[in-house]
């Protein structure tokens, strides 16, 4: 099965990738309200214009010899490319998820005090450290407006919420 990778953007301007089995799969998830920004959890998501690599066939150089034609250029030398097989892609995704779970495990859980702790660190009142906790959408948006970068942690990355 081939995956479709779309550039997505939330209404607050965060850009991220979404991987879908098809355009129809993206459309149904969008219509069902299943898409959310991984940075701010905003659910107003739009698909951005993207420039996929297109196989344009063979171009001809001055001598008439066939060469790969890069997108946007009439002719030119072939460019190196790589593609992962499905098994390699699954392994890569598993490694990324494992790394992300380890990053979450290495944070201090401050629970409901998250917003206050994040503000205190931002203001230099306390030493910076990696923390996690709970915050409402409005609190996350307020932190973002004040220049404090936070992101929601999906349940599947937080061992405490999986139990």
C-alpha cells in the first residue's frame, strides 16, 4: 500500500505532515473532525499546496541523450533519490515512536500545575527543565501567544495515560 503525505496547517499557522492511505481517507478524517495539530491540538486543519515529485519522463539535453528531467527544469542531470519499503518505513516509524515515548518519560509530571510552571520557567523564576502536565486548549493558546512553546502529548506516547 502506498501512503499519501500531505502538508497540513492549523488555523494558528503550525505546519505538519499527515500520512494517509488515500485522498479519500484524508477527506473522511477531516470531515469527521479526527485531525488535530500535533503542536496545539487545534482541530481547524487545512491541506496546503505541496509539490510532490512527479515523474516527468525523459528530457533531452543538447546532444539528444536522454536524461531525467527534474521538476521545473527542461533538462538536467539525474538527481539522487531514495525510497523506503513498507517494512523499512514501519521500522522507522516504530523507532520514532519509541524515541518520542522515551522523551516523554524523561519529563517531570507537574500535573495541573503545568501552566504555572511553564510561565515561571519562561519568566526565569525557576530553572528550565522538561515538564509535562495538563492544560486546556485556551491555556495552551494563551501560552503560545506569550511565546511559550508547548505541545499536546497524544495518549499513545504517555505511558501514565495508557494504564
